[in-house]
């Protein structure tokens, strides 16, 4: 047991006759570790990007709500009339009248030919 531990500590398994098998396995494990580290790094970058985008969406949504409420306030008749009074434009006292335009009746094919 003591000899086996000393062999591992002195890395004799790397210089023995059948060390080529060990080196292949060690290189394989190192490549797997590098791939795992790279995959974890990409995952964390995506998590940070998602968090940044979600905060940006929340900010934009709140800005949208603010702008929409501001627009609704500006579209109110009282606000519009108040702004027009500043420019000496007063609301009409006569209600609007609906204008109806009658479409001229189209002549049929035979009526066009006979005229």
C-alpha cells in the first residue's frame, strides 16, 4: 500500500512501459475539463445577458406606460381647449354638421353604348 501511494506521488505511472495508455486517458480528461469550463462560461454569459435584457424590458415597459398616460392627458378635450385659448383660438359654439355626398349612379354597359 505504501509503495503504491509513493508511486502515484512520484508519478511513475507516467514513465512506465505502458504509460502511453495513461497519457491518452489524461489528455482525454483534460480536454473534457476544458470543454466543461468553456460550456459553463458560455452559460454564465447567457444568464447575465438575460438578466440585463429583462431589466431593460422592465424599464422600457414603465417608460411606455408613462408616455401613454401623458398622451392620454394631452388628448383630453379640456387640455386641448386650454392650449388653444393661449393662442386666442376659441371652441365653436355651433355644432358640426354632417355632410353627405351622394355617389353618382354608374351607367350600365348598354346605357353607355346608346348615349
